[in-house]
């Protein structure tokens, strides 16, 4: 159906020379492999100067047809339930060579930009223009909740860190026990050489203070406490 | 530290305005309606000739063309046909036998639609308004294989008959009708096309002129005038002109309905039958039901209706000598009845629907082939109201001498459209809601009952109040057994479900409000927002005569009460729960408050200016500039609670909102220069707080406006020049007392405030314009109980058939322009201004549904602060619940009780496992250091 909102256009439409515009939706995989799946409410709106507006529903052959367009500059919008389509600028002008036929040209246009800012050219025709328009994206209506997912939960760095520390706390004694004696000795030596351990280590030095004995005990117990927290996880 | 936290919070809040996949289809409801179907444009038809499944097609009074699945009543497809705006309210819908298209005619347009998916096949514009459209059921070898051609009769200045190719929509031939006779109808037999014209005689009577055309060439083969004598006073007395049948007929009666005259088109003989009177009442209506198929028996049924009863007579046409004979009659039954015609091969069956019975007879004899008693149609109706069938369409399959299956769709006097399968109601579509003109929300009366009882106790003397209370508790105690029985179920439900789910059972959240809809036909229909799938009650309140219209306004002045007012009558109150009219039980609040005491300001539109009177004396007048007209005036809602008088900035300073309950947004249009002006007025003093003008506006497009709290919004379609942009724009303005934080502007110093005196310094307004992808036809705003929840702007998008909920933060006029937001602004959730605002599909309240023809959106607060109820009406009816600031006071669907319990259990287990380890470690430590 064609909605004609203005009588001023009626005069223009009766002219035999008026222009026709046919816009088709091709199969455009992967977004829209089958344009026949578009909802029957899919329609195109052609907005001209104030009061001039044409509307065309989708046809069985996936096209929109606008017959008898008067000379003007139009904004073409395709509305569909499931897809977005880019807006087009359609100009119907007198032909340069002065013939009866009018020239129909189409470009992509950009919302929020001045009208003279034209995008890719969609074609031109004398008296009739057939062009194609492809959907730009699919409409996604639903917001998924960030639900509980055990894999995502384990993947988070905090949990990973906690798991590693838990593994160390529980696993270390077993590793120590299962090490062969030579390795164990070596390991003990290394620990002795460490700055905190051994009689010359910082920890031992701290322990030599009178009050420090108590303080160091607390210090190491906090270390243990941290371990406890790790275990609780 | 706080900044990232706040950013995180805003990020977290942003998607809260979206439709969640687990809430969609659950908390929202939608009736995809067509409007009341018309008898002559409703039928069963097989969209795919090779398959047996048929759909019900209808072109309704709302000009909606659609296909309904007879199995469940769901809508298969729908197209809204524009009638071209003329008052000529005739529409046609035809389907040829074995065709995969249906052909509609409305206004001056004939269009063919794919029957299976509702896509356009072709359309043709006739020069004048259409008077009739028929399908040529003949095979002359010239038509394209498969597609049957259509014939259209158009009126206007150049009346003509056109034959339209069924495959391409090309006009094959056209025949211009000469003379001044009004085209009336088309009729086609297997050999000829007849155009029936109404010829006015000198004495102002009507005579029927028949022009016979050759269907192949369109040449006139014959023309004659039927001698109807002086019986036909108006065209209304012509009952029917049969369309496609072996012998099309014209039937008419005289004005008093005493004789029935029948003429077989193509012959000049007229058969006359006297109409018997069966009861004292005059016959009000005579209808004719004839089969529509060219190869079916040429039998027809005449249906007589009086105010109290109806009956019918079946006639046979003898094809050889074109004689019409009465075959048998169907007995008189009280109440209204509906007849429908169905065919199977050549046989014709008539199905009769009365108040309490469904029966089928063959056209050949009066023996009843099938009879089913109808206890009720299963629809809600008014108390004591008799539900009666208005018209029916049937699909009958007959085996031997009995009806093996029958499906009948019946339009009832309540406005419901029901399907009966073998006499049992299968579905009903509340088509009366498609003509809803006014809506209000009301609390159910049972909720109010407790409040009333408590009120009695509060105001009575202590002893009486105590006795009353004990009595109330005793009454309550009677409910204890049933409560105890339902306890386990409730606990299980509470464990498995969420609190929002079983809220419908006991309405502690206020989701179960009653929505009262007044329809154009004068009925009041109540829906339950918690269980929208059933109509609570449906009663006739206006008692309108056909053709009469009313403009009701609904309000709920008091909880549990719905008040209906219209221009004709003052408020009548109805109980919201059961629809009973409340006579003197409740004090009716006077419709118009006494102005001398309430000191209200009244507004009247006088000519083209808005005049305000205060204390009966003119207060101020707003007259637009010469050549301008007032488009609309939107005041701030009466009940518009605001929780905070200022906007707290990140640095704890405050921007004070300009809050005045007496402000309104006025839009005017200057048609000559296509300019629109918008004014924010103080409605008491008449002062203009803000004004703005927009040139190059398409004034034929809708210009919706809204005003709430301290902000306003409007939208329009702008015309392009080379330097500007073409398209649709949305403007948001917010009014502040001062733009300097912690400063109250002119109000700061003064201790008194008068609404009558205009402040010397006007408040400050921030506005921002956004380019939107499609037009907005209507704006609304969510409402919550306290106004703490942020508001959401609801916009109806007619092009996408959607309602979009735009979060206020997205269109906040404080969004920084041409610079990135500072950290403080970021923390407030303000983004850099971008001129293009795309409607995220996640904001679509209707998500995948298509809500068509929405005229208005009403909102109401629920009992909990976070939630607002939304109800949209027009053609479709759509409702949902919105939580613009996330459901902060209710456990929503995202709250997983099982997960919570599992976490607690896991922690308990972990504690038991770890406790001995910790104990051992602590003991070890003691040994090590002490």
C-alpha cells in the first residue's frame, strides 16, 4: 500500500514521467541468507519534503516499490523487526538532457551529518532506479544476565591465585616427603643460605633480640595466618 | 578507589534498563489484535492449495488485514491498511478458491497479499473510491494459469469497472460507466460480469440498473433497469447482491420489511415473497447468506431479526427458468442469532449460532445434521448480561448425513471473537480492546477492603474498635486451614522460584493492579495486570446507538473504584474487582471541584489562544504569534513525586532542580514557514520559563511532547537543507534553579515564594538535541511510588512497531559537549555528547513482539519503589513492568536461591574440613615457639 499524505503530490503523480524506485533485499549471508524470512511487517519509508511520505510494504519478491515519485530529495529508511538497514538518500531530479524522464540517484547517508554529506553511491537511473540494500546488523533484543558459571568462576585471576596458594600449602609437605634424600639436602642447604633462614639469616638475627623473640614469633604466626586464610578458601 | 567503584556501579546499572532474556515473555504481555472482524470480510481459506490446513482471514473495522490460526487463535500475519483518510468506510476482502493470495480493497487501492506470509504481491490504485471488488471465478483460457483475476468497481468522478490480472496486477480492461448513477456492487456469474448501479428516480426512489459486461473483452453486452416500483427508498434496503455463484441474485425489501423481492441477475423477472411476522416486534434487519462458489448449489438463506428474536428461510433457485422458491424455514428462536454459509463440493450448509445452541443444516433439506448445545461462550460479561452472537463464519466437514467436524468463529456482543470446535470454545480473542480509547489503573477492591476495615477501627471508639478487631481476626481465622494446606506448596515455590514469581498470588508488590479500558463501543473492560490472559469483567456502560461515539475519561479517584466520565454524563463509579456499579455506597467526589474554594486555575482554549482564569477572573492569556496554532499542551503530571530537590554531583555539591508543580510544555506550529515553537510555561503566572524555535519542521509528522519532574522532552521530524541534517530529532531539556552548584539562584535569598509572582531571574535550562533513527509518535515517562528510582523515557516508535525505554542517563542534557567527561562527570555516568542516538534493541520493551498502532502509553507506580507498570493501547495491547534503576528492593529472577544455599553449604563443609587442620597448625606453633 502506498500512503500519500499530501494532495500536493497528487498532481505530480499523475505525470507519466514521474520516477519509479525499486529497492530489493538480496540474499546477504551470513547475516541474512534468506530474505524471504523477513517478517511481513518489514516496510520502507520514503520521506520527502514536509507532508510527502510514501510507505511500501515488502513484496513477495523481497522488494519495495515506490511508483510515481515527485522531484525531491528523499530519505529512505527500511524498518524491519529483526534487522537494521542503512538509511539512503534518494534524489529525484530533472534529467540533465532535458528529456521527459527524471533522474533517480541514491546514496547512503549518515544520521547526524549534514544532508550534503553523501556516502557510497547506490546507483542512478533514468526514470527508474533498481538498487539493492543489505542489512547492516541484526537486532539483539535480549540482555543476558551475568549468571553463575563454574568455569568462569574458576577462570577469574583471584580464584586462580587462591587455588595455587592452596595447592602449595597442601602440596609442599608431600613434595618434600617424596623428594629423594639428595635433593632434599640440597633444598635444605638452599633454604639455609636464604636471607631469612639459617643462623645468619635475617629471621634468626631478629630472633636474637630479647623482645624480638616474641615479635618474631608473632611475625611468623601472621605468615601462618595468611596460609590459614588460603586454606579456608 | 571510589572512582573505579562508581564507574563499575554505573556500568553495572546501565544494562538494567534492558530487557533481560529471562524476563522477556514472562513479565510482559501482548495481545496482537485485529479489531472487530467484519462479517463480509471474514472467511476460512487454505493459504496453500495443496494442504488441507486453513487459516481464518479477516479485514477488520480497524482496517487491519490478518490471518489467524484456527488452532490456537494466534496471529499468523497482519497488515494495517491505510484507508487513505477518506470517510468512505468500505473495505473488501476476497479469496479465490484454490488461490494462494487474498485480495483486499480499501479506499481506492486493490492489493493482493500472499495468503501464507502476508507479503504484498501487487497493488493497483483505482481512480475513485472502491465500491466493490470481486474475483472472477471463470476460466476463459485467457488468464494466467493459477492466478484468478479480480474485478473492481470504483466510484468517484469517473466510475469504472476494471479487470485486474491476478498474477501481475496489470489492468486488463476497463469499462467506464456513463451516466450519473452511483455504482453499487459487482456480481459475477460464470459467463458475465454485472455492475449494479443505483439510479435515482425523480421521486427520489432508487432503481437498480444492471450493466452486463463481457468478462473477456470488457464490452457491454446488455443493460436494463429493474422495475422495483417505488419500494426502494434508499440503498439500505438492498439486502444483498450475490457475488460469485451460479446464479447471482439481488434482493431487497420495502422500508417496512413486509415483502422480500428477489431477482436473479441476468433476468428481468422479480420474485416476490411476503415476510411473515413471528412476533409483535417489527423486523429490524434482514440479511442474506448465499454461498460464494460458482459450482455450489444456488440456494440461499434469508435471516430476519427483530429486537427479541430471529428466524430464517431458505430459498432455492431453479437454474433452468430462474425461478426462486421457498424451500423451508428455520424456527424462531429468542435472542439474536448468527448464520454462516459453508460449502463442501457443490453442497451448501448453513450453520446457526444462537445464545445456547449451534446447529448445522443442509441447504437442501431442513434436517439437522449436527447440533451442539453451548453452555456459555466462556467470555467475561457484565452481570446479568446475555452474551449474543453477532456474526459467524464456519468451516464444516460432513460425512454422510452428519457433521464430522465443525469450526465456527463467532463475534460476540461483548466484542470477543471466539472459535467453537464442535460446540466447545477453543480460544477467544479480546478484539474489543483494539478500540480502547481510555485506560486507567486501579487497585483491586479486596486490597482496599482491609484498608477500609483498619480505618473503621482507627476512627471508632476504643471498645467498638476492639470488638471489630476481634471479629475481623475470627473471620481471618477461618482462612487458617486453607493457609496451612497451601503452606508446603508455598515453601517449595519460594525455594524454587523467585519472590517476583509468586507475587501474583498475594499482591504484596502491587503488580496485580486492575487495568480498566473503555472501548469505542461503550464497554468497560477490566484486565488484571498480573494475569492478563483473562478478562476480569466486561460490561456495557455507555449504551451507545450505532454510529454514536463517546469520549470517556477514566480515573481511579479512590482505591478499588473506577470512575467513568464522559462529555455526556458525570462520573459513575464501578467496583474495580467485579465491575459492579456503585450506587450510593461510596461518596462520589464531585466531578468539578468548587473553584471558588479550591482556588484553582482553569484553562480554556479560546479561539487560538490559551486563557487561564483564576478566581473566575482572567489571569493570563497566551496567544501565539499570528499564523501559529497551538499543537498541544502537556502539564507536569499531577502525581509526580520527586525524591530529591537537587542533583548531587560527584564532589558532594548540589545542582538544584527547578521544581514547580505548575509548569507545562506548550507546542505551537507556524504552518506557513513550517516552524515549531516550544514554550515551558508557569501555568499560574503565565510566565515563559523557556522557549525554543525550530525551523524546517515537517508539521504533518507527529510532534510528541512530555513534561516530568524538572525536565521536558519533545520530538519532531526536520527537513534537510544542504548544511543541516534530515531526519527525526529528540530534544531533552532540564530546568535548574541555577547552573552553579550549591546556588539556588534567585530563590536562594528570598524566604517567601509566590507562585503568582514571576521571579525576576528565570531558571536555567540545559537542552540537548539528539538525532534519532525513526519518528516517535508518543512519549511517556515511568512513574514510581516515591520518585527515588530514576525515570525512563518511553517512546512509541510507529515505524518499528515498538515501544522503546530510553534511560534518562543516556539523554541527559548535562552530557559534556566537544570534550571528554572529567573524572567527576564520568563518575556520575555522563558520557561525551554524541549527536546520534541509536535506539539499542535491548531498550525495546516489546523485544521481538510487534506492537502495532499504539496510540497511548500509561504508567502507574507499583507498591514497591523500584517498579513501574506500563500499559500501552491503541490497536494492540501491551503491558510490562519496568525497573529503571534495577530491581533494588525485590529479589528478581537473577537471584538464584539454590546458588545461595549451595554457597552456604559449601562454606559450612569447608569450615568443618579446615577446622581440624587449623587446630593442628596452631598447636604445632605453640610447640615451636614456646
